[in-house]
C-alpha cells in the first residue's frame, strides 16, 4: 500500500522533483518576506501618523503659550490706552486660544495643568469694556496664566515622548516577532531542503549500492526497488536486468569450466596412460631418443593436468564457501607440498630453505595446503634457475604469518595490484613450455579469505619476490558462523603455543 501510494505521488521526472523542491523551499521564505513587509508597513504608517500628531500637538502647545502672552499684553495695553482696537485684538486672540484649547482637550483632558488652564481661560475669555471697576481684578487673573500654558506645553512634550517610547516598544516587539518568524520559517525551509535532498539522493545512493554490489560480485538476494523520479526508477530496472544477465553469464561460465575441465581430463588420462605404457616398454623397448620424447610428453601431460586441476579448484571455490577446521602441524604440510614439487625443484636447481620444527595451528588444512601448493608452483614457474626458495613461519598470539620468497625477477609495479585477479597474466615470462592459467594466485587468495586470512605481496630484505600469508587461529564457533562444514577439532588455548 505504501509503495503504491509513493508511486502514485512520485514526480514523473527529476526536473519536476527539483522544481517542486524549489517551490516548497521558497514558500516559507516568501511568507517571511510578506510578513516582514506587512510589519514594516505597519510600523511606517504608525511612525508617520505619530510624527504628524507630534508636530501638530507641539505646534498647538507652543501657540497656546504664545497666545497666553499676547492676550495678557493686549489686556494690559487696553487697560492703559482704552482703545477699542486693542479690545478686538484681545478678543481675537482669546477666540484662537479657545479653539486651540478645545482641540488640545482630546489629548490632555485629564491633565491637572490643562484643567487649571481651562478654568483660568474661562475667566479671561471676555475682556470687559473700559471704564470698568473690575479691570484690576481682571488683570490680576493673568497671574500664572503664562506659566500654566508653559506647563501644558511641557506636559504635551512629555506625552509625545511617552508616545515615541511606546512606538519604540512596539517596533522592538515587531522586531522580536520577525526574528522568531524568521527562525521558524528559515528552519522550515532548511527542513524542506533536507527532505527534498534526501528524496533526490536516496535513489542515487540505492543505485550506487547496487552498482557496488554488481562490481563486487555479490549476488543480490532481493533487488530493492528504487523509489524516486521515473528516470532513476528506470535506471534501477536496467540494473536489475544487468544483475540477472550477469548471474546468467556467471552460471554459464561455471558450467563451461566444469564441462571443459571434464572434457580435457578424459583425453588427458588416455594420453598419460599411453605414455606410461610406452615408458614401461609394453609396446617394445624404446631407444634413448624415444624415451626422452615420451618423458617430455609425460611432463607436459602432468603440467596440463595441474592446470586443469587449478580450473577445477577455481570452480569449486566459486560454488563452495565451506571450510573444514582441524588441528594440524603446519611444518608437516609444508614438507608434504615440497615433496610434490621435488622433481621440479631439482630440475630448476633451486635451493630450498623451509622450517622443520613443529608448528601446531587450527585452520582448514586442505585449503592451507592448496595455498602453499600454488605459491610454490608460482615460485618454480617464475623463479630463476639455480635460485633460492625460502619458506618462513612466525607466530604472534592468535595470528600466523607464512612467507614464501624466491629469487628471480621482481614483480613489475603495474602487475602488483592485479596479481590476485582471476586469469590475469602479468608481464613476467613464465619459465617452461606451457603458459600458466593465471588463476593460481587467485585461488590462493580465495582460500586465505575463506579462512579469515589474507594473502599479500610483501617486501623482503633478502629476496625480491615474497608472498605473505596471514592466518588467524580459527575457532570452531567462528568457522560455523562463516558457513563452515565438516569436522572441527577441539583444542585448548595452550595448543596454540606448541612448537
């Protein structure tokens, strides 16, 4: 159900997914920009309105102070000169003062100074006509009138300052809100970016893992269906087809090796049987030249049989991954393998140095012997005539090191990284009439890996070519975990140090 849903909502192409990711990632940023614009517009409008009100209120308070002085001056002049024009001027100033006072009431109606000024103005609104006995009392009412106007102006300035502080507080609140919104929306954009990055890179990583799996030769148990854009899904299907095709080719190769090895061994057995009969004189006595030719045919038949057995070993290793863990003397195994190659070593005139003291170890005896056999065969094939072959053993706790070194031409740098690849033929010339198969070292390396060991080309101070086999002490339980089969020896820890 989940797979069907993901396929239903999957973008049809990688371009669509990228455009969708861009749209979703930019959406929170667009919201943030819109909200920031709204907040800035609100603050700008509030600041503009407050500035206009502050200018108007400041001007009005200043006019009140100025008109208060002018009214007092006009009244006193009228009391002295008694000219009707001065009385008209006073009344005009009084009217203007009253209008400004009424406009100012909405701002400072509750202010004590303003209320006191309003009461005093009510008594000074109309200038009495001269002559009047109340003029002196009227003029006395101007005492403190200008001061009260100045007090109203100061209170107005204080209110304007408080309003500016309030606007500043609102601006700080908007700023804090914008920061919080910015953090939230940018985090949302980042999360969306990571999510879409994961959506884009997940199928790519799946494809990469499948490609590595194909390159390493490990069979796929259950192919993982690629979830993503159609192009990558189609590429995953092509990889599935490629994996199936490679499996078919590998099966055909293994079948070919089995059939070829069997078909070659059958006529080879007849050839070797015929050479044996000729050597025994069943068909008549052979002269020296004929006996030499029969011996040459028999030697090459043995070499061909060895190559066929290597092919069989390679095929067996590709199809069987089990090991048989036993306890054995490694020095005895070395001597047994050297005995198999005694004639070839004598023919090459090689001087052999090998350990004879017992070295008890626990591993797969047959595969260890196969490694030694291939390494010694390689030394005979590529070593110099009359040269040296040295086998060394060393033990360090739970690890055994076995060196097989020989004199001769050093291995070229270009060949070193390909030495353990199957069917690889290096630049060095093989000594002998037959060319090698190129799988001896590959078989040896596989046998080492099956025992959790390693086979490498090591540097040696005495001889130019040295192969180093590293084998761990394999416990039966560890061997069982690695698909081990066959009998396993029971051994105490003290047996590892026996020499």
